[in-house]
């Protein structure tokens, strides 16, 4: 049986289905996509795509912190956008969180996201081998 540890925090939105906020497997951490929900209210934040991206990144930081990680430990992200025309704004906000040695990344436009938000980000983080 595979040994995995679940990462969970009330500082990021709770999972709303049969999935975990994050899962540790060895030295790798796999995090489910975060959308721009305020963890205190469960509501989508205001502020257009810029405000939504900021909230997603704050949620990412909270999930990372729950695992004892930080943004510098992120290896790979996938950004899902409802409108690729918002790419430049999302990229600018995202880039502030990874000023040096940014992770590998894919960005894709999708037909629709949960709660009709504009952005969702999932990521993989890791620690050096023991």
C-alpha cells in the first residue's frame, strides 16, 4: 500500500468534494486546484481577475504553510483560465510570488471553472531528498 499523508488547513478553502487540499508522497506534495474563495466565508472574492488571482495565491500560500513549505518549494503549476485574454494580468500577479527561479508552468484556457471564477491554479511542491 502506498503511504501518503494528507495536507489540510482551515486557512485555505476546504475541499468541497471527495479530494484533499494536498497530498504528500515521499518528498513531493501534490495540491488540488485553488479557486478565489475567501476561506472565512466560502465566497468568491471581488476585484476582477486581479483580485481573484491574488486570493488564489494567498490560498496557495496557506496550503503550502500547512505542509511546512513556501512558494520557493513549488516545482510545477498549472493555471486554468476562463479567458486567455486575462493572461497578462494573471501572469503579473503570479510573478510577484515567484520573483526568482519560478516553477515550471502550463497555462490553459478552459470552457468553465467551478463557481464561474476566472482562474484556478494547482501545483506540485517538493523538498530535497533526505
